[in-house]
C-alpha cells in the first residue's frame, strides 16, 4: 500500500513538472509602459500606465524595482485597473544618491501571456545619504596619519633586528674564545 502511494505521488510530481514546463509565458505584444511619481492627498505613489496602441491594458501585473549594486531591489507589484494604471506607495525611506536623493525605478510587465514592456525613470524624493565627514580616519594606512603611528612600525622592526644583530655578535665572540 505504501509503495503504491509513493509511486502515485512520484508520478504525479513528474507529470506535474512536465505540464508546468510546457506552460511557459512567452508574450508577443509590446505594450507602452509610462512610469511617473504622483502626489495626491493620500500620499505619494509610483504610477505605471500601461497602453497598447493608445488604449489601456487592464489586468496586467506590473513590478516596480530599483537596480542596486548586488541585484534588483523590488518595491512591490500591482495589477492594472480598467484605465491601465498600476500604483504602489512611494518608498519614503529608500536611500537615493549621495547629494540629490534621486534613484532609478523600473516598471516592468510580468506574468502576462500577451504583453511585455518596461520603463525606467529617475525619480526624486529618496532619502539623501550624507557623505562621510572623514573618510580616512587617523590610522596608519590613511594618507594623513599621525607621526607617532607612522614611527611605531619602524621602531618595532628596528628593535627586532637589533636583537638579531646582538645575538649574532655574541655568537661570533663565542666562536673566537676557543
């Protein structure tokens, strides 16, 4: 009984994987995605308008993301409404560029069998990152190190080598005594 159950479970898994592999999403129609930042009484939003031949595309999933150093950071996803608009709340505490706070946002159509498209814009309103006041603190490898830090290593090396020289001199004196 257990072997039969295991066999049925295994076959259903194999056939399920085969059916899932057949249903690959391959959209063929390009849609126009327009991305913008909007402010309303309810707050700030990232809005994507999806259109095909100037008519709105409804019931399409749009993801909002930002490219970062180690990959793509997702802000969220939304489904377009009757007017072809997908909206998510604006990420308020998202760190932007160092001086301006701007960052790039990409809106991309995903999970659609018919439509594909994406748009990337640079938006303002991110958290401004303050530059580091002293990027090189007073350490021995910094370009503006203190003199006492700079002289520590040579004095240590000088001390070790003086022990070597003293030991060799003592060995030479011992060899001359015989």
